[in-house]
C-alpha cells in the first residue's frame, strides 16, 4: 500500500512537470508567459522622449528600483524597465539629468516566481553612449547591481541582499554598498576614493586603482589582487584578508577579528596587519614600517625588508627571514620559549619581536 502511494505521488509530480513544460513550450518558451502578474516592458530613448532628443547634454543618471539594475555601454542612451498593476516608474529628463524612480501602487506581496519570470519584471537596464562621462547613482532593494565599461564622473551604487559587480570602469569617486551578499570590483579606477562595504559576504578587489581605498565587510573574506593605491584600509570579522601584488604609495592597514591575514608581493611606505586568534603572514614585502600583531596566532615574515619591523603575538610562534644583515638592526625580542635572536646591536634599523609560550626564529640574508 505504501509503495503504491509513493508511485502515485511520483506520477503526479511528473504529470505536473510535464504540464508546466508543455505550457512553457506552447508559449514559445517565453519566461514572461509564466509570470503570474503580467507586466509591460517599457523603453525610454530618443523616440519615446519626443523623437528629436539626442541626449547630448546628458550629465547625470539616477535610478531607484526594486529589482536588479544593469548599466552598460551602447550606441545611444536608452533605459528599459517594466510596469504592472503593482508599481510604475516616474521618468524625467531635465537639463541633462535623467531620473527613473520606482513607485509602488499597492503592496506586491509574495508571488510565485517560476524560472525567474516574476523577478524579470523588476529588471532595469540602462545603456549609456560609449563616450558619455556622466554621474551615475543606483539604489535598489533586494536586487543585484552591475555596472560595466566606461568612464563616469562619479559612480555610486547601493542595494541589499544581492550582489554588486563593477567592472572596467573609471570615475572620480566610486562607492559600492550591499548587505548579505558578495561585492566584486574588477579593474575599477577611482581618481580619489574607492569605497566598498558589505556584510555576510565576500569582498574582492581585483586590478583596481585609487588614491584612497577603503574596503569593509563582516563574516566574509577580503581579497585584494594587483592593486595600485595611494593608501588603503581593509577590514573584516570572522574571516580572512588576502592581499597580493600591491603597490601602495603611503600606507596600508589590514584588520580582522578571528581571521588570518596574508600579504604577498607588496611595496609600501607603511604596512600594518592586525588580527586576533589567527595568523599573520608576510611574503616578499618591502616597506619602511612593518607591523604585524595577533593574539593566539603565529606570525611569519619571509623575505621582508623594513627599517622598523614590529611583530608581536601571544601563544604563537614568530618566524621569518629579513633581507638585510644582522648588523643593520637593533633588536628587541622576548619570549618564554626558544629564541635565536640576541638583543641589542647598533644598527639604524629596528626589529622588535615578542611572544609568549612559543618560539622565535629569524634569519638575516644580506
């Protein structure tokens, strides 16, 4: 009896799936046909704006939306969006400034979203002319944001519970913010500041440039690859920070709680890496001032160069290789464990290494 009920249940599921697929096929495989609340796709361009508008004076684009937003480059300015019985958009263009603002007509509530058909109505797509250097601001709710290609005046994006990706863009200032999702920057150049924040998601900064870099997340990793910055700060909690192939003119500070920090192939005037309950590791780092601090975590500094090096931890070993002769340093070191460093010296450079209940071991090469 039990087996028969299972067979009947499986047959019902198959029959339902066949009905959905059949209906989908009959509709020409159109996802919109599955939408329980049909919407109308709208386009704002030179034709719908009156036929003669060329948008040559376009200098700013502002979008507030509910769903995902994409900003890309194309032959001419155009904005695509959808409207339905639950919401519409206010559209305006005055003195070179375009705005698209979401207006809720009545509560949308929870709708069935088969194969993404329902969420498709919320998508907004902005196409900018290839050479247009405009200020762009995007704010959306529970929708991902993607901006790619081209030079902007300023660029600011904000969302929640969805990812953000900026790729191949340049601007005077760039700010990106989300929550509970990943944030990714690829080949982003900011003449002044580049700020990116998220929570409960990873933050990746790949091949970016800025005079002032600020990255922050919680419960997610921070990864910085191939960056060129005037100065930079990156922080996270309960996760790691990774930095590779960096050139930082002034200072770089990396912070984590309960997460490891690793810096490899970096050149800067000042570098600080501070964490707790995890390790700090430097590989091939060249700097005037180097600070590595941890509690209950090991510190490792391999092939480092610095005039003032301070490495401190508790209950973790400290090991490394200094790219200079021992005679160049005045050494201060202490531990309850084994230690191959001898205190003192008359060098102009300074090396301070302290830990408790663990070993200290350093080599000098040069």
